[in-house]
C-alpha cells in the first residue's frame, strides 16, 4: 500500500506492506535509525515518536495507520541534522547536563516522552515527572538523573533558566578545584 | 518481531466498516487503537486474514449526551476520555480509572471500546462499565442491538459480540444525587496492569450508604459485580461497618494465580481495596 507521511520536515511517499510497523518503516524504509526498538510488548517506550502532536509508541502503530500524518522523531527535534549541540532542544541539553543517560538506548524515547509531558504540564512536580514517564523504561540510570534533567528542562522552557547540572557544578578547570576544600580541612 | 501478513482496509463510515468486516470473513479482526492487538500480532499469537481499521471512522469518536445518558464513541481514545468535561461531570469514576490505564503514549492510541471488546479481566475499564450499569451498542449486518454490561463479558477475552459485529458506542447512565466514586488499583509499578482493582460508586443519604455499586478487576475470568456486598453495604455509616460488609467480597470467586499474585492474596486484596474504595467514595476517611 502507498503511504505518505511527513517525517522530521521531509515528506516521504512509499510502498509498504500492511504489517509493517511504523518503527520498522522509519528505520528500514526511511533510514531514520535514531528511533530504537527495545521490546516486543509495547512496554519500554524506547520507540516513542510524536504523531500529529501526541507521543506514541511507534512499534505499536502500523505504517499504514500513519498515512497522512506528521511525525517528529528524536532526529527532527532540534530542527538540525548536523549533530551541532548548540542547536539542541532544551530537553536534549538537560539530559546531557544532568547525566540523564548512560548507555543511551532509552534516551530517544525518554526525550520524546518528556517533550510531550512538558507540553501538557509545563510545571510538573517530581512525582508528576515520574508518572508522566511511566511508559519509558531505563535499565541503567535508576531514573534519578532523568528526573533531574526533566525538571531542569521544564524550568528552562518556562524561561526560568536551567537548574544547576553536574557539568555546570564542576569548576571551569581542575586547578581551581583543588585547594579550597583540602586546605580548609588540612591539619595546621 | 514482524507481524504475520494480513490485508488491511480502512473504511470511513460505520456502515462501510460493517460491510468490510462481513466481506472479509470470520478470520478478520477489528483494529482500534492497536495497543492490545499489535503486540499480540508482533508476538504472533494471532493470525487474522484482514484487519478492518476503525481509526478513520469519525462517527465512532467523541462523547455526547442523550438525556440522562452519556454516550461515548467506541473509538474515543483513553486520553480524550480522561480530559472530557462531560465524562468528568457525569461519570468521574471512568475518568479516574482511565487515567490509571497504561501510560501516556498508550493512552494516546488505545480506545475505550477497544479495551471493553478486548475483555481482559485485568483491564480496568470493564469493571467500571459493569459498576456503572453501562450498555454496549453493537452494530452488525442485522442492525443495531444494545447489550447490558452484565451480559457482555462472557469469559477471558470473550464477549457476546459476534465476529461480524462492531462495538459502536457505550451508553453510561449519569449518576444523579449525592454519589461519590473511587477506583482503587493495586499494581507493582505505575504502568503495570492491576493485580486487583476495585471500582466503587456510592450514594449516601444522611451520612449512611443508600446505594453502592462495585466492579472488581482481575478477580476472575470476567469483571465481577459483588451483589451481596453491595446489598450489605446499605445503611453502613462508618468505616467499621464498611469493612465488615466488604469481608465477604471474594466469596464464591475464583481469582487467578499467576506471577503477579496467588489467588488467596488476591482475595485479601479485594477485601482491603473494596473497603478502601467504598469508604473513600462515601467520604468516610477514618
Ligand atoms: C504497555 C501496556 C500497558 C497496558 N496497561 C493497561 C492497564 O493498566 N489497564 C488496562 O485496562 N489496559 C491496559 N492496556 C491495554 C489498553 O487499555 C488497550 O488500549 C486496550 O486493551 C485495547 O484498546 P485498543 O483500542 O488499543 O484496541 P485494539 O488493540 O485495537 O483491539 C483489541 C481487541 O478488541 C477488538 N476490538 C477493538 N475495538 C473493537 C470494536 N469497536 N468492536 C469490536 N471489536 C473491537 C480487536 O479486534 C482486538 O481483538 C495496556 C496496554 C499496553 C500496551
Ligand atoms: S519498542 Fe516500542 S515500546 Fe518497546
Ligand atoms: S540509559 Fe541505558 S537504558 Fe536508559
């Protein structure tokens, strides 16, 4: 069947089998491999993309069902394809600043789910962040830094600036770090 | 995994959908939000010849009023049910329970009708439909019929819909008078299915329970309406009386034993959660 969809700003028209999952079409048909697949049971959320303004698990949608829709994946989020970190979306920046990832497998889905969450609730509590991301599993981080990253991105998107992150906490260069603490605690 | 091969049709009216389902024969299946069916296909647990996709049938979506009844289109997505002001006003138990279903991304695709037609006894919404005396409107080649919720759920994943029928809408009588509601869901992690869930709607008069309606999730192969407990609750005016009336809630039931819990633990949960849900709905905090 012929399907037409706009993905990350580009319109594609392709022939797909009815059984082709949207994730497979994005990855194998369109070469947009930024969206990973983490499970067979619609549970992990790694494959989350935005379809017509709503977060969905792209492994649980047939490509034919997405005919005529507009899709944003992690690769189109910043509007730039060149990997230049200066153009990153505030949520992407916050995940880096707060170490919101380790292996990074869950990250595209976490970030897409976060963007959707913050669109609906710009000032979430920590509890609301945890519930808002309940459909996204991370096997590495233990979620603490993901929650921090999301709260920081929320603050930034509200125009209140990011929360202090791990990278920002660290002094500009290592030499500045050394003496203060140690001298203070050192025996006279 | 990649699902098995099937044909796909996407009708744009209910009449076309009924015709397409009839033409496709008995191994065809309806595709609603796909949040239960697509995982089943990916795991190759079903091999339908044709999928009839209802997602392009606008008349199956949305919430409206018909006098004292709320009418919810079968294809109304969980996320739309949660936010709908009519549902919040006239069937708040449904809003509350739907907000606990799965996670935001699944709620953006999964539908109210799909959840009922799927008839998983661990699903939260069947117990709510049962407790609220909902009626299910089915459309088939022979026309339209209305099925009371108590006659709809026959067994595990089995309903009284025939293979050539489509669930079109759900009719829920509005609660009138001083009703309170509560959905208590016990699960391991936020996104998980209920180990046991209890839907309660309670009407009070002068501080005592005048009427109670209860639906149990995952306490058998269908959702359960514990009529004897509902009757025993009438007149209860404090928490102790509620707890006493709810002690018999699991009697005669055969809840499943699985990785989530053994049957006796489910029976215990049902007693505790029913008392909690009823007391909360009746405004009895301690
Ligand atoms: C990770 C995950 C967690 C979940 N957690 C929960 C939970 O906690 N609680 C809960 O209640 N549910 C849960 N669900 C299921 C969710 O509610 C689904 O939305 C629902 O079970 C099926 O709805 P659907 O619209 O996606 O239907 P589909 O998957 O499209 O269809 C399901 C079945 O119903 C049939 N069907 C659908 N619509 C109709 C119709 N109108 N007429 C006739 N037959 C029809 C289909 O043929 C199919 O057999 C979860 C799902 C996932 C993926
Ligand atoms: S790959 Fe889609 S939810 Fe896991
Ligand atoms: S960073 Fe490895 S799964 Fe989340």
